[in-house]
C-alpha cells in the first residue's frame, strides 16, 4: 500500500486489478431491478463529454446501470471549453447530443466530482463494478521543451488550454477566473489546428479592440466569419492604419508538414506531396483571411526574461530531415514579444493508479482502449490519443463501449444487494454536490450564463 496525494492509503496497481476482477458471490436478495437486458452489470464512466456520453448511451441502452462522473457542473468538456465560442451553432448541437445521451433512466449522473481529487480510482474500483471507462480528455498542455520557461507561466508566457478557456468564458456574467491578455505582437508556438485557433483569437481580439477604439464595428463573430481582411477592406483600412502588427506563428517544420490535413493510411510519396500542397493552400487561405505573420522551420531554444517577466524567445532555424526538425547551427536569434503562447498539443492528466507510457496512459490496444495491467479498466476519446476531433472522439467512445459490452458478457452478474450498495454510494456523491437525480432539472440550473 502507498499513500496518495491526499495522504490516503492507496492500493498498488495489481491490487486494484484484483479488486476490479473480483465480484462477490453472495446470495441474491429479492430486490427488483430493471437492469436486466444485459444482466445485472454496473459500469462507471469518468468524463461525460463527447466520448464519455457516447459510451454512457451505449451502456444505458443495453440496460446496464451506468454511473457517469463529471468534474464540471456541465458535461460538455472541450466542446464548451476548447472549441472556440464562435462555433455557436455547433456547440449548441453538441450540447444537445450530450444531454440526450446522459438523460436516460439507467444513468446516474454525478457532476462536480473529479476522479483523483474528490474520489480515487482505488475507492471506486472497490465498489466491485464490472468495468470502468476513462473518457477524461486531454487537459494538460504538453510542456514547451525550453528548460526553465514554465517559471514564467502567467508572466509573459501562457499555455493554450487556459487561454482558450478564458476566451470562451470571459464574457460570461459569472466569470471570475484569471484574466488573460491578448496583446498585439504575441508569439504563438505551434502548428496544429488548435494553434491556428489561438492565432485567430489573438487577431480577433486585437483588431476588434482597435476598431472599437475608433468607434467602428469590431464584433468578434462578424470578424471571425468574414475574416479580418474583408471588413478592413470595406472600411478602406489596413492593419497599419489601425496600428496593429498582428501575431506571429512559429512552426518547427515546413508548411507541408503541418497537421492541417491528414494523409490516407500508408500514403505513397505522390499522396504525401498532394497532402503537402493542400496544407500549403489551407495555410495561405488562413493567412490571407486573418492577416498574421508565419515563420516555418523555427524552433524555440531559449527565452529572454527581464525582471520576473518573459519578454521573448530565442529561436533557431531548422531543416527537416526524415520528418524531423534538425537545428541549423549558428542560426540562433532573439525575438521580443509582449506575450508568448505555447500551443504544442494537449495530453491527459495523470490519474493515480493508471500507469503512463510517456505522455499518454499505457494502453494495450487503442481499438479496445484496455488499460495495461488493469483488467476491466478502459480509456476512450482524447484521453487515449491526446488529440483528435469531435467525430473521432465520438467514434472512439462507441468503439471502446462496444468492446466493453463484449467484455461484460463474460462477467458475472452482480448481486442485487451489491447494486443497492453501489446506488447508495452514488446517491451520497450526488447529494454532496446538490444533484437531485433529475438530469434536465440540473442542466437547466447550471446552463452557461451569457
Ligand atoms: C482550440 C480547440 C479547437 C478545436 N476545434 C475543433 C473543431 O473545429 N472541430 C472538431 O471536431 N474538434 C475540435 N477540437 C477538438 C474537440 O473539441 C475534441 O477532440 C473533443 O471535443 C474531445 O472530446 P472528449 O470527450 O474525448 O474529451 P473532452 O471533451 O476533453 O472530455 C473529457 C471530459 O472529462 C472530464 N474530466 C476530465 N478529467 C476528469 C476527472 N479527473 N474526473 C471527472 N471528470 C473529468 C472533463 O471535464 C470533460 O468533460 C478542438 C479542440 C481545441 C482545444
């Protein structure tokens, strides 16, 4: 036994595995239950956004009692806090889909409850459930590999995830989180789709601000839809007229390598060349529309600090050899900026009891989501790959849930007394956060204020 972050006794991984696999073999008590379609099985899903809610729906429809634990009041995950808020219609549609999946009589939703903080994995597996699914997404920013830079987080240096969270929420009437800035001339280090959203946020904020300061229309949604160039052209203005330089995106490889379009499986060199051209075109369109600056083949190798603040980065040029960015010696230069935002990817947060393989959970097989060494524990959605999109997360949630359903078929049924004990534990968790058991009533109460 070890102790966890909170000083509680925690079991080792083999002990946890043994608990999950073990189902008590007591006599049934004569409780009536409607969890009969697939036998009396109970499954836990942690994280209730795209991937989690899809798995919940798959289980609940099969008559399985499904406990759905979510750290936030609202279960929308990256749809609410990642996907930028200009996707108004898409966000609403995805919220509705998630709500429809979680609002099922076989689902026990437990909001405002974080695995590893409010309850440990070890505690939950001790409930003798049939399986546990982790659909916790990827909420940790991959660290920017510049030694010492993290000391400046919040002082001239931000990571992408909290910055986008701020952008999505700062206009909420009840927002009281940290205030982020979006100054002109910010450096963004990245190259993936999310980093282009960060660039867009910065451009919309700086140009919108400059237009409004002149009493001109600078509404975020309009600028996002039309791009920055068209509205400025219509006003007969340039970025220079507004006194705005725009932000600068640095990417370590070539434009053709940017993950903006995916090649088919096992691509030929011709297909790769085509994908490269598509990527170049996509980026050019984006540059033309949002008027920022872009530098390919640059990697940060150090930072510049003044007092307690980061005031820029040291970049080196690279050349791409076998797909890798190799630093060209003697090319180092300093670039000053009021802010640097790192957008180099998101990775899952560690969970006590789950072994990591590098930045990701140690998974036996991506298709089944089976967590290595923990029988009955599965991972799905962004939590497995650390990247992806809405459709991929939903499909992966379904794929893993279908595998879990097969796994459950070989599992012994729980005794009704065991199910009653689990229900009591879940009820206590719900009561702790003031959740009455009525999903729609809860969602109406916690719906995002605007
Ligand atoms: C800036 C940005 C732009 C994007 N744009 C697009 C786009 O245009 N199109 C597209 O298809 N995709 C886009 N994506 C990606 C897409 O939003 C995600 O791939 C998808 O929503 C992930 O779904 P998920 O269910 O796997 O993970 P998440 O949405 O991250 O869900 C994980 C859930 O688990 C909960 N959770 C986490 N840890 C715990 C814990 N310990 N205990 C309890 N609950 C926990 C979280 O609160 C969350 O609700 C974008 C992402 C970002 C960041």
